[in-house]
C-alpha cells in the first residue's frame, strides 16, 4: 500500500520543480517522474494550474530525455486569443525560422547552412524586405525573451513545451501552408471542421 | 472551458502568463484555494501610482524553488548580468532610507550606474528595464517613472534578504548618491 502523505509531498515538490524549471527535469534526477502513478498525480495538479506534463524526447518517438510543463491543450486554445506583446513582425520572423528549421532540417533532413546564409544565397524574393533594420532587431529580441528562438536564431526551448496535440496542430499548419491542395491537407481540414459541419456534409 | 475548475485553471494560467491581473476581474478566494492546492500562492499587490489599481500575482507557496546544479538538478532561468546590475541598483535606489521614493526616472538610474560601474554603463539601463526586467515582471513603467513590478513585490524572504544585503552595501559606497565622493 502506498503512503498517500509521502506521495502528495513528493508530487507537490515535483509540480513546483516542473513549474520553475527552465530545462527538462531528467529522470535520473527526478526518479518520481518515472512512476506512472506519480505522473498521473502530478498531471492532476498541473491541470489545476492550466498546465500539462510534457515528455521531452530525443526525436519523434525517441527515449524520454526529461519532463517539462506547458500550457494544457484546453488553456492554450483560450490563451491564443489573449493580448500579447508579440506583434505581426515577430510571427513573420518566427515563421521564417520555423520553416527553415522544420522543413529543411528536420523533415527533409538536409544538412543546411544557417538561415541568414541561405537567404543571402537565394535569388529572388526571400521575404526579408517585410521585416528589416530596427524592426527585425526588435522582433528577434522579443522572440528571444519568450525563448521562442535562441541567440543563434534557431528554434528556442519554448517549443519543447508543446504538447503532442499542439505539435500536431503546428505540423498540420505547415502542411496547409506548403501543400494546400494535397490529400493530406484535405484530411487536416476535415478533422478541424466542427462536428456539426461534418455531419451536414457527409 | 466548461467546469468551474477549468475556469479557475484558466485564470491561474492567465496570472502566470501576464504576471498580474486586476483584482476586480477575479474570484480571489477560489483562486487562492486552487493556487495553494497546487504549490503556488496568490498575492495581492498595488503596483501602479494609483492605489485603486490592485492586482493579483501568482507566487510560490513558502519559498521559490531554488536552482540546483546537484542532483536533483533544477535549471532556473537567469537574468543577464547587465540586467542584474541594473536591478540591484534600481532596488537600492528605491529602498534608500535617505531618499524615500516609490518610482525612479531613467536618468537617475543611469547616472548612478555610470558613477558606480563606469561611464557608459547607464546606457544598458533602458534596455534592461524596458525589455528583460519588464518581461520578468520585476519592474513596471508608470506615469511617475519606473516602479517595482509584481514579481519584485512578491519576492520571498530569502530573495528579499539577499537584495537588502546588496542594497545596504551600495548605500555605504562612497560613490552612492549622497556619499562622500558622489
């Protein structure tokens, strides 16, 4: 039989660590997180704060490197509509960095030079005229402050806090942007349609 | 967001994200219970020049989890060193018993930094205040100037003790405003 008082103390200590951590809690440092029962209890407390336990893995489906907390799926959808200090320029810059990192490096697996170098080599429009000079500097600073990018202008640690559902939405957006007429895009659109609309059409 | 519990979770999430929320919009008692049950604590603070603006801030139950380089390792986000200097001098100026003041103007802070750290140091003050320290909720800009932000107002005892000690050392520095060589 488990000692509930000990469990609760351990669970709250783990919740506090997760909420304060700036890097994944490694299983060897926080063995409690290897226990599915404790993880379930931790998840319950995080849910009460609008947060969710996130496993950080090495690559898709790789071994668990550690644990973080992030916005729960329900709360993230609500917070997305809140005011933020990020402006349209910032999202444009982040999208550019995301596209280069995800499409060229992770999905296509290409060994590519840094984003700036690639853009310099590119002939024709590269989107950089939309945000430049002081506006670009400020955007990069704001994105770094939110940990969305690193000092090297790579995707930042904030993206490790995305839950599997949030990652799927982001990847779906990528497909809708790059292959809008594909079967894959059609499936994504259908899955995102409210249930009532689906019933009417099918 | 259907249940009452979901709504409380959303409000606590908003408190975390925005550093503070107006008390008028919140169900304080319910939020306090929900925060305590999950290792956090609710603080009521007045951060603006006008005391009518009272806000809620999400802090830590008892003391804040400390960073640890030993097992169990816990990495905490740190401020850049330049921002730490600005923060310590800001805190010491605000707390200086010889000049009771609730807010600071930028020239006052950058002038003190220039004297203490060296010419040009004050130039880092505006960037640190308006970006790093504001984002961290440590300072807030009001019509009267820069004031302590919600996170500074809810520091735990050990953090406050460290900052008080640093401030006391600065007050005795000969180049401190009002000091022998200022």
